[in-house]
């Protein structure tokens, strides 16, 4: 009986020990599973792109794709296709579904970065010549007076000037505005009073010494300096736009504090960047 009792005691003790071990082991497994699940969830959450981060990446990729396209004039068919795809993705993630109800975002000066509007291509092509360049194409919106000013700045070897149009706009839908042009302005040329002439230039593989021309350039520079004040003091030339066809509409399909994508009545697209935005920095 003693042996039997010892056996019973031993058996009972072993069962208790096994139960404790199994309970401890099971708890450890449950804790390990919970830890693994938390780790997997954190990893999935980190792997999922945040909306803001994804939009920022798309914006950067879009602006990068404009490099070397001269605002769309020199874009290849492959580059155009890439730009269209990026624009479509951004439009699908538009953070401002009703742009005309967010006039504070529309307000300000916007710099044209890209367009598919072929009507601007002849103008942009003039900038491919060395004598005249298109420095900037911009659109300034004043939401308080409901006015729009489109401006093109030109630069030449002796002067800079600009051509602008002033227009009124009316809100027609949450995304669309109607624009009526009223006035054109030819800016007063600002004569450059400093001309920098290089020592030589390379033409068809041959270096041409420009030193003999420095005296002539100095004479031109002196003349330019003398007339600069006279010309710059003249008022800009203004003319009215009374043509009944001088109207258009603009549909804003993407808008945030940095970037605006608009589509015109001819099906063309315009991508503009807000003045002061980091997207303008190469």
C-alpha cells in the first residue's frame, strides 16, 4: 500500500506538474502568436503607402517628367504618355473635389510647367532661338475681384518685356469657371544695361575670338544705358479685347497648395505650380 500510495502521489504530482507546464507553455505560445500578429500588422501598416506620401511621390514624378520638354513643346510621345498617366493618377486622388469652393487655394500666381495646348507651341518655339527666350508663363488669380491675368515674359539680349491679358471669371460649377477676356497689355520693355560678351564662341567646331567686338559692345552698352531710363518710364500699352469669341472655360481637375491641373475647352491640359513652391526648385 505504501508503494502504491507513493505511486499515486508520484502520479498525482506528475499530473500537476504536467498541467502547470502545459498551461505555461500554452500561454507562451499565445503570447508569441499575439506578438507575431502585432509585428505583422505593424509591418503591413508600414508597407501600405500613406495617401499624402503617395500624392507627393506622384507630384514629384510628374514634375521630374517635365525636364527637357520646354513646357511640353519638346516632349516625345513616350514622355507625353508618361505625363498623361501621372496626371490621371493625381486627378483620381484630387484632395480638393470642389476647387471653385476653395478659392483661397486657387488664389495667387501659378507658373505654367507643362501644357498640351498646341496654340502655345508656336510661341514656345520662339524661345528655342538664342535671341529671344520665353522666361515665364504665368496665371495670377484674384479670388476677391474674380479676375485672372495671363502673362508671358520674354527676354532678349538688350531688353525684357511681357504680354498680358486681363479677364473676369464666373463660377459655373464646383470645378468649372467661365473666363471672359477684357484687356491686353504689352509691357514696357526693360532695357538691359549690362551685356556680357564671352571671350570666344564655338561655331561648327571652330573657336571664334570675340575680343575685337568688345569695343562695339561697350558702345552699345553705353547707348542702352542712356535710353534705359527713358524707355522704362513709359506706361505699358493697353488695348481692349471686344471680340465676342474671347471667352473660354477652365476645368480644374486637381488642386492643392502646390499644384494645379486644369483642362481647357479644347481638351488641352495645363499643369501649373504655385509661385514659391518647392516643386519649382530643381
